C-alpha cells in the first residue's frame, strides 16, 4: 500500500473530520445510488440518506479492523457495510409489520458474512472509479484560475472547437491551447494523487490505464469527458432525490 493511501486510512482512524467529510463527498452519491437500487423504490429518499450516514458511522466504528493487506477493495468493504445497514433496516421493518421486535445483528457478526442482498457488480465498481476521477476534476477546478479551467471545460467537456472557445472568451487560439495544456497537466497530477488516495489493490491502480487515462492527450481528454458526463448524471440524479 502506498504512502498516500496509508495516510488517508490513518486520518480516518484518527477520526479526522475533514477526511470523513471527504469520504462522504466522494462516495456518498455512489452509496446512495446503490441503496436506492437495492430498495427498488420502496425506501424513501430521506431513509436512503439516513442509511448512508449510518453506513459511514458504521465504517467509523470499524475502520480499525480494515486490513488492505488482505487484498480487499475499500469500495467492496464499504459496500458490504452498506448491505448490512440496509439489511438491518429491512429486518426492522419486517419485525414491525409482524408486531414483534428483532435485535439487529451486530456489525462484528455479519458485515463480512453472507447477505441476501446483491453483491458488488461491475457497474458499482465503475461508479466508484468514476467518483475518484470526478473528485480529481473538482480538485483541479478549485485549484485552477477561472479562465484556464473554463477553457478546458468548453474544449473537452462541452466539445467546442478551439476557435469557438477563443471567440467566446475573447482570447487567441494559442492562448486556448496554452490553457488547455496547463489544466490537462494539473488534471493528470491530481488524478494520480486521488486514485492513490482511494485505491488499495493492484486492480484499482490499473483502472486508470484501462479507462484510457494513461494515454496521449487526445485519448486522455476523450476518456475524461466520458467519465465526467457519466458521473455528473449520477450526481444530478442524487441531488434530484434529495
């Protein structure tokens, strides 16, 4: 495990509020989307948000037991906790309908055990990877000056030509190219750092290359735009359910 990942886990174990908020911001929409899918429309949005908070609270109480050396993805481990939390909610509802009470199974007993809920699938792992990339994009945007990032957004995310961007922003095409190059370089650095922070297995570190984010500038921009639009849709759906 690299030093950046180790540092992030250490921050979580130290109950660093900024680290936990960061985790909520990056992976909250993914976990809520997964819980919503599992709930099949039968669980209210307010409950989904409560369950997401319970998931992170349960994670906080068990983070000391997470051992990346065993080769488990952090995202899979997080999902197993979400499954436990949702399963407990389903059990409480079932018990309530029967008019009886049922003690929730402790996280120690069940969170790594067999669950009747679906396992993590390729779509979930892809959402998790996109969340990492999206976090890197947001970090780059907050670090960049307005004009350079706006140039990159218009050229890559909106698909406008260099001339169109230059005309709209009142700059020359060479200036557009310089801003594009500058922001792309920063994006590559932030992407590497973000993936290193939230990745715990060789498979996770290889995801960027498989997605085309280790290729030349054209491949990088195309792959990043696809991921940005896909994750933006997920974030919008999450906000719409709020």
